C-alpha cells in the first residue's frame, strides 16, 4: 500500500466508508471492513456479479464492483433478513445486491462532489455481462457482518483517478495535520469556500422492504413528526439546527429556531 498516491488512498477509503455506512443502515448492525490491493480479478466464480457504475460530471469516470456468488448472496441475504424476507428467490437476492451496490455508489458520488467542488452523481447500476475491461486499478474489500466475512472487489477507471488527483491536498490528510490547520484561524479560512450538502428533514419512517416495494403513486407514508414540531436542518448527514418551515418568494425555506449543541450533533452521527 505504500506505493499508492494520496488520491488513490482517499478513493479506496471513501468506498470502504460508503459500504460500511450503507450496510449499517440496511442491516441495523455495525459492520467492519478493510481493503487491500488484491485486484478485481479475485472473484473468478462463473456466477459472480460484475456491476458497473458511471458518474456524471467526470468524463470516462466509472467503477466496477465484483463479487462471487457466495459473497453477494451472503451480503444480500443479511439485508433481506432484517427486512423480514427469509425465503427470497434467487432473482430477488441478486437484484437486492445490485441495489445495495447502487446505494454505495450514491454515497461515493457525494464524497466526489465534496472533493471536486461540483455535483457528481452516479448513474443506475448496470450488470456488466461482458466482464471487466482491461486497464483498471482495483482493491479487494473484506466485510465482516458478524456472521462470516464476505469479499468484494472494487475497480476504477484511470479517468476517475486522474480527476481526483487534480484535487489532492499538498499536505498529508492525517488527523494530526488537520488539528494543526484548525489551530490556525488563517489556515482554517482556506476551508470557507468548501460546499457542503444542506437538507431539511420533515420526518422519518421505517418500513419493511416488502412494504416499500408496494409503494406506488398516491401511497402515503406516515412520518414520525407532528405538524407542530420543528424540522431538522442537516449538513453532511449531521443535524445542526431545527426550525419552522416558511415561504420565501414562492420557495420553501426554514427559519432557524434552535442550533443544536455539539454533544447532540455527535449523537446524530452515531
């Protein structure tokens, strides 16, 4: 791993983090994952899944996720069991894994947007029946969901690596260096132009996967927040404030009524 450039380490680390975040949400568990430089060809099972994702905003940028049948089945079934589906057929298990991969790439797209300071979105997952193209760089990711370890491979095009290399910081991205930057107000000002995603949450709901599949136009999903309760303002997946919904020149807005404490912000990340 010592031969890797900083931008490569960053990309593989963000993929690792996105996989963990998605599986933690879908399985109500605390999965662990680690990666190494084994190539994407590690999955040689004839029934392996090869899933490709392209990104809007970077010419030629694409990634592939590769998993042998025992691995994609193990991951998919862990998600389906939490949703109360214990007897899913092969096609459901297969398509569910593709959906999990798609959610992972959506998270990676958000990370790329923040790094490149422009919107980067991932297209829908596509099963690559022709296998992997040549000239890719990749890693192997080992995932521990608590009931056996699963391995998937992750490969990327050179165009994606080239795009993020142009935004590689000049200093090493360790926590010690970050602390040094934060201790200097003038250095901190360098971060003021970084764009962060801001969203407003009107409420949340948890539904079994079998009910989500049944949703159609006109369906009503009941949220966990009363009409009189304030909405949450979320920055980069962290609740930072609460407020009331208002209308500003024909657009929705939020009037901030409360800025949450640092301790509460940390709780919303857990």
